C-alpha cells in the first residue's frame, strides 16, 4: 500500500460552518482546525492570485509540522498564451511557495480544456526552464494528451500526471513519477449547498483505491476531494480515509454532513 495524504480542495467554505467548523470558529481559525482532521490541503486560492511570502508563512505557522500544502499554479501562467515564455514567472511563483519549507507538497499545473497535445513542444520548453527540486503534478483536460508520448514527456521532467474524476468514466491511470496526484472534482455548481453528501460515492472510491493499489511504482498518493463531487468534501474525504484504513476524527455535526453510512 502506498502512503495516502488526503484532504480537500480548499478549506474556507461558509457552508461548512456549524457542520465541520464549530459555531464559534472564526474564518481566521479555519485552517488550524482543518489541519487537526486532514494531513494536506489543495490551495485553490493560489489559482486566482499568487500569494505573498508573508501569507505563505502564516499558512504554514497555523498548521502542525506534519501538515502539507499543495498549491495550484496561478491561471495567468497556465491559462495564458505563450506557455514556453512563462518559465521565469513560474520560477518566481515557486520561489514564493518555497516559504512553506518542508510543508510544501506537489505544485499543481492544471491546463484549460482547450490546451491540447499540439502544445507539447511549448510544454517541454516550459518544464525545461523549471527547477527540479519542486514536485510538479500536471493535469490535462483535452483527450489528445492520452498518449504514450505524454507519459514520456512527464517522466523526462519527473512530473506526475494528475488523475482526475469529473464523474465521467476515469481513464487508464498512468504513473509517471513515484507519487500520484488524484483530484475527485465532480461537476461545478450542481449542488445548491455544500454542507452534506447528496451522493454515495463509496463504490467509486473503492474503484480508485483498487486501481491505485495496482500501480507498483507509486509510493505516495496525494488525494483531494472537491465539494462538487458529492456535495460535501469533508465527509467524502473521510469516507476515503476509512477505505484506506486511516482514522477519522469526529466533525462538528457529522450526522448533518454524512447522509450515507
């Protein structure tokens, strides 16, 4: 079995108040409370704007030594034209998030759906300009990347190909590094509130556990659940934790959050 580090995509959701976060919890206290329940988080806020080094240090100081942060690359790098020329901007972003120190996990590069395999030369030039001491997880959303050449390109640079579940039939899992980065995302905006599981995802999560366990090269699995996957990421992440044999701490109101046993 690989080592599993599981968490959610983001942590600062108002819908989690009184369900996950106790009623008296202030937003400034969310992260430290969250870190008592999960070992890692994917920071989606960095997609919209790069943080300052001071903010990175504050995040790090709010969590225990064993906690890990995975950060999403800003969209003005991944979603702007001329990727090959943005290596320097990416290096500056990596220099900023290095303020996490040992708490920095893989950095996520999520490319837009229109970014297809014709951009492979641009991607190769971009990756060549980056340091090798930071782990990179690359998510493609265009089917043209489903080729052996993609895996070869990522292995060349020690990058992981992200495995993402948008509630479509997951494709073949490909290990291109000694770690795997999994995102259970779902479909954006399909639930009116994000405070309870509305779909029982147990069977699908068991599918993921079985397939990931068959990847002999993978030593560490970083897995993050989005609210859109089932309606409430906390309960679904805890469901996955139980499946892989990890302890789960009680939440503020577990009966409200979890509709399925």
